[in-house]
C-alpha cells in the first residue's frame, strides 16, 4: 500500500528550502510515473512537499507569482517517510527524525550529522542553491521542468545567491538561472532578483523577535550550541530603529542554552554584513574574522553568505 513521502526543508523555512521541497516532490512523482530512476531505485510512493514553519514574505510572493500552493506543515517525523532538502543537520531537521525513514537527501551545504541505516539517494553539490542542484537532477533524468516549477526554482537561486552577489555563487548557478529564465520568459534577472529580495526587506509590522528568527539556524560548534540568524535587506536603515530591540531578543535567545548567538544584518546593495553578537567569549569573533567586536557588533565587508563566510570561520574558531 502506497504511503506519502514528505519532502521537507529546514526549520525557519526560506524560499530555497520551500521551493526545493515543491520542486523535488514534483520530480520524484515524475520518476514514479516514468520509471526514470528504476535502474537504481524502486519508487512506489507519492511525494508531497512540506514545511517546518510559516512562510516569509519573500516566499509567499514567489509562490503567489507562479500560482503555487503553500506546502502543508510538518513538524514531527515519527513514523513518516521523508526526503530532506536544503539541509542535513539534525538541529535543523524534523523532530524525532530517528523515528522516520529517510529515503533521500538533496542539498548544497556541508554534510551534516543526519545518518541513515541504509543506502539512500544522496545528492549534494557545492552550489549556491538547492534549486541549482535540483536542476541538474531534472536534466540528468530527462524530466522537463514546467513553467511554474521553473519560476520558483529561478527565484530560489536568485534569493539564495543574493542575486549572484553571495560568495556561494557558482558558474553553474548562473547557467542554470539563465536556462530557467528562458522557460519562464524572464529576460532581466537582476530586475526580477531585486523584486524577489525586496519582499524580504519588508520588515514593517514585524516584531524584533520575528526579524531575529526569520532565518535562524542552530549549530554545534566544538560541542557548544551556537545560533546564527540572518536578515537580508536592500538597506540596513530599514531596521535602524529596531536594532536595540533586536539585540535584546538576542540576549533573551542566548539564555536558551546557547554559548553564542549571532545575527547577520546583510546589506544587499553595500555588499556587507553587520554582525550582532551575544557570546560568552567575544574573542571567537576576532579569531574567526580578524576583527574585534565594536560594542555589540562588527562590520564585515563583502560578507554575504552564512554558509560559506560565517559558519566555517566560526567553526574553526570554536574548534
């Protein structure tokens, strides 16, 4: 008897994690229909996309623009068959993941600490977006991408690479984005990218806590619990009046067993990040980035990516 396979991204979902869940569920079901992966996998169950939290303004805009429904919410993996996209860290995945059957992982981050008892489909590339990785899977298995799926994948790439300004951007991301843009009928990628990222800059009506937690991830660094959030803005002046409140929320968050809590305030146009920090050891910031904290923050020019420019140096500093 066929059961559902839930395709789900990380906690505090962003556009790439949500849209990649939708795109991979579509691809999986096409594999089931066509037998495109029958030489290595027996696919009998239908895939459905899921999310672990509420959608942000950017993701809502992208789904609305391309006429896609928001995935259902899933928080507990107990008794489920799941595919993990855009993450492989236990701290970022479903509760009770050990009580689930993981059938596939598709990602573009470092390999995390999620393990499986059996061999699975595991596909990971050091690209700027999981959507880019998925495009390779579509192409390799001969599955055509419909316009709506191409649209949300394109938006995901532009979002995760910060319109190709992030250090995570690869030549493959740009090539794939151009190919998807042709399917969608979009000629100006920069204009569309600013339209997408502009939605994430809309913070009016958001509380300081909502801003802090919008894209917040937990990490284990040298045995210590570390939290790193990020908010990308067209101009940091948009949150200037809320900085004190945001910092107080970081202080509160740290009491939840964290050694350090950081928030990246990333300025898309200036191409840099103001890093807010609440930590038991301020020296880890200097060790990681070669700059001392100036009060409660430090400006990091050229730093746009948490994955490539913040997490690795912090992990090294904590080791």
